[in-house]
């Protein structure tokens, strides 16, 4: 059990309460339900989780012997991240005669958090949500900042809403039940945070990679805290992604296209890693590189066991089509987040997302095929 629970406040100007707390520790999941009930005694809880979390025992650990209305997403993963799952959740809440005095509790990874948060945002025109992330990707990124949403049949995260959580509780011990592929892929979001915002954090990753892969608890707590600090700083300044918050999409534009084109056979982190390499290739073509950052990023991704090239089975024209349909596209073509140096994102004339020609992008994609 952690002796030092760490807390961060995420200040969000767009909400009346102005801030919510992120609590980070280990071994706290079994004590958490009593705290939630004590803090929100007037609200009726509804839990959203998935079949893998139930199998791992995390739902039982959270609730003990208490019976609470819930929805178990099955199958787990991106394949269930669509609007029909959200409809099923809100209808289940209605069947349990829940109203605006309810609170959604999301227990799971990034997919669960995105689905649960979106369901909370639209149920009875919006009810509170608590995020309890249990994976490396959700503890690093998706549980913080209020982005929620699901995929369409055409593109990733096509439907969604900004819906900030009431609180985030991160117990790093939940990572022990993750399979190795999911664990490693989720760490790519941490590498992304380091690349865009904190060179010292990147060097910490390089120095401590073996302890990270061995799931050292103290190291995982530091990773969770640093990720949340970085994201909280960005979200506090730009909660609805008008400008600065776009830097959190580093590697995601091409990454999302790769993920979708693979039919989600590639995990989110695996795809974002490829996207980060693609972004580095774009930076080189635009003359933004005067260091060896791309080589260092690639080496770190390889140590995590991540792919750094595009599988030959993924058609380039399909990737271009998906890029044109990207939810952030302007004039049917996305803008790109680029690095100025390791730990510093490129900003030109006050803008963090940049126009890159389709020809340049296509040439970079050509370089990345196996």
C-alpha cells in the first residue's frame, strides 16, 4: 500500500467548480468505494466497466459485497467503441430508473473511459462522471482532460463531447493485470508527453526503461504523476482544444489513420508510435531538425517493443482517405503537431498545429512502409 498518496488539481475555467482532483497511489482501489459514497452521498452511482476488468477482479475489489447498477462492455476494446454501446448504456440507466441525480463511475481503460464519459455527457443532458483508469494509456492520458467519444464506421472518435470528470483516481497496482502488449503500448502516450513537453522526463524514460518494463511500483507512480502534471497544465490553459491542447495530438493524426486502417488490429499506442515516427519524418523534410531526437524516440519505442514502420498490408491511399476525414481536418486536410526539439513543441505565430502539404505527408508515408 502506498504511504504517500499524491494529488493534483486540474483547473478548468469552463466549469463552475474550476478544478477537479487527480489522486494517485497504489493499493487504494479496495478502499475507494467508501470514499466515493461519502463524497457524493446524494448521487446514485452507475458503473461502466468491461468484461476484462470483471475477469481481472477489479470490479469486485472496488465494490466488495455491495450491489450497484452497472453495464459491462463486451467484448472489451475498440471494437465496442461505437454509438450503439453508448445507447445501450443510457438505456440501461433508464431501466434502473436513474435520473439527473446519478453519477457514472468509469472503471477501465481508455475505451471504457471514453464511452462512459460520453454516456454521462448525454444522459439527461449531462450527469457527473468519475474516472478510475486501469491501463497505462488511460492513466497517462485519456482519463484526464474531459475528452470523450466513440468511433463511427468511417473514422476514429467521430462523435463525442468535452465532459470533465468530477475526480480521477489512479491506482497503479491495477496495471499488474494488464497483458504485456497492452502495458507496453499504453506507455507510448507517456513517451509522447515527454517528447512534446519535458526533456527531463524523456531522459527519465531512457534511464529507467528496465524498471518500467519490470513494472516497478515507485517508477509507475512517478510516471502517472508526471503524465497528469503535464496534461493538467495543458488542459488548464486550453480545456476545449482551441490551440495549445492540440499538442497532445502529437503522433495521433497519422496514428489514428493507421489504427483505423488496420481494423484496430494495431493497438492505439502501437499506432501512435508509428505516427510519432511519421511526424519526425515530416519535421526532417520541413527542416525543423537540428538534433537526434527522431533516433532517440525510435530507439525508445523499439525498447518498448513498438512497431516503427507501417505494415505493408495497409494501403497508402486508404491512409490518405482517413486523413482527409480526420475530425480536426480543415478544408478536408488535417494540420500537424511537430517538435522544435526534444521536449519542446514547434509553435509558429502563436499556432501549435501546422499546415503540411499532402505531397510531403505522402513522401513521409512512403519512407515508413516495411
